């Protein structure tokens, strides 16, 4: 038997749609795997009643198949599904790391990224590396067709998760299919600024670089109260605010001493609109850990 913990992640970060991702120190999923003749799955924890245990419909089933590693797999969900925090990616990442070790497949962490992405495709419909890469490698990741670049960084984060459901499939439907040259130039500049901020551990640069005028405004319409929550977080000291992944979680970059004020401001604003929410005062952290 092997046990692995994989963290929640946040993809896109505003200007890095389908490219950027970060691992969060909390929350996380824990996955236990045990050799078996065929793959079976048991799910407990946050939102487990909505997660299929059929291996053909669960992210970890695809991972076990890709690694030719049948197992009884127990998933303890710490990350709510449909949260924008890489819930399915965390389970896939933890399963990939655990099964790779259990069956001695000898895959490197980077080689496990596309394998875990196959599991992600079961839920989202597409195999994207932007969530699974940080879930496996940790830190800040840049996923391109040519591979993944990873950077260790130390940035404080507040993620506020409202009791709203936004599916990844629905969020992808509203993404604009065209943009202007001016918006393209602006996005490239912001993405470069964000990347420089990650290398420098600079929350001001990271926050500045999250600005996005293409995808985020379209997806913000799916999250009741997003604009008000963003304004409240910035007023409380956040250096930048955007949608986490497909949403509905809202991510704020902060300086460490502003975390609590930013979290309270975001929660109070959702509460003013009659929306229950939970805030995680977290940071960019490590990838999947094998116990």
C-alpha cells in the first residue's frame, strides 16, 4: 500500500490562461492505493457524494489504466469538486505518484504530469497540464506543448470559496474565441510581469501581472458578487485578485501581514450578498508528497 497527498492548485492566474498554475499549501486530497487484480475506487470527504466511483468515470481510474497499475484506490477529498481549486487534478496527481511508486514504474515527476492529465480529461473533457503540473511538481508552473517549467516561490495567498457551483465545462464555453492585438500585447506583458514576480518572490509584481481583460471578465459573470469581492480584497491590501481556475473560488495575492484582513473582507462581501463562503489563508507550496 502507498499513500500520497496532493495539494489544491490554482490555474490561469488571470493572464496565464491554460498555461500558469500554482500549488497551494492547503487544502489537499489524500489517496491510498493497494495492489489488486482490477481497479476499484472508494471516495470519502468533501463532495464525495457527487464523485463517481466507476473507474471509467473517475480521474484516478484513467491514471491507473495509463500506468497499467490496477489497484484498490481510496480517495479522501479535502478539496471540494467544482471549486476552481484543481479537485480532480489533485486526486489524479496523488494517484499517479502513489501508483508509480507502488508498481515501480520509474517515471520522473515531469513524466507523470501528462499521465495525470489523462485523468483530468475524464472530468473536464480536455487533457490540460495547468492544474496537474503544480499538483505534482509544486510551486509555480508554466505548462506549454513543449513541456513544463517549474519555479519554487514564496507568495502568500488567500482563496475564498463561495457556495456556488461553476462547472469547468460551462466556464470553458464562455471563453472568447477572438481577441484584439491590443489585448494580446497587454496579456503578454502582464504574464511576463507575473513570471518575474514569481522568480523574485514579489507579491506586488505577481498581483500586477494577474490583470486580464480577455478571459476573466467573461467568467466573472458566472460568479455572483465577484466584482464586489475583488474590490473589497484590493481595498484590504491584496496586490491582485482573479478567478481561481474555472471558479467559483476567488484568489487574492497578498503580503503575509495582510492575509487575515483580505480574507475577512472577501468573506464579509460574499456574506453581504447572502452567499456562504470559506476562506483559506494559504501560500504557494509543495507538490504531491508520498508517505
